[in-house]
C-alpha cells in the first residue's frame, strides 16, 4: 500500500481522502471503517449520583460487574451506561481493545506487562492498577502494542 499526503493552504477546510485501487480488499475495508469512526470526545460516567464527563485518554479500562459497566481512572470507578461491546466499537480508534470477556483496556495507559498463569498476561497501568488479559486476547494485545493491523488477526 502506498500513502500520499498532499497539504496545501489553498485547499478547502474539509479534509478529502481518495483511495485508488484495482479492487476492493479487506485492507481498504478496514481503512474505510477506521476513517469513518467517530472519536467520542467524552464518556459520561456516574459517581455518587452525579454525572461526570470522562476523557477517553484518561480512562484505563472498562469492566463489567454484574449487569453494570464501569470505567476506571486511577483507582476511581465510574458507572457507564453503555454495553461493553458499544465501548469497544466506539473507542477502538482511541486505543481501547478487548482484554477479556469482561474487560476492555486502553493500551495507551499501559506501563508494562508480564506473563501470568496458563498463557494469560498481567498488564499494569501507569497508575499501578493491574488487570489480566485472557489467553484468547493476548495476540490481539501484542499486535496492537506493535502497531499492527488488528484486522489481520
């Protein structure tokens, strides 16, 4: 794939993307989906009956407990009124990927990771919090950390 970027002050304010290809491929499909994704500026969380605006880049991870979804920033948890799959879809372009059936983490908040039992990984966040990545998602995490295309997995 060849990428050309042409920046000129005489162009209109709106950015235009043109893709030239011989045929439609999975790479083009993934590229289109990435371009078309909206990047939410904030996530609304609840803390002690107050609604709080959360910046996605500050959120370490989301997790499901019972029928509720929580966002964690440092050691504070905020209830979020979204389904876990909605969080995954809306925040994928912001660095959030699935860690396990009940956890979606922000790879931009990771400080280190280490092998754990039975093929899982223990990941540590910048705040010192830790979570586990199930065996099923270890390769997805490694690929994301290497900057690879997650759709190739």
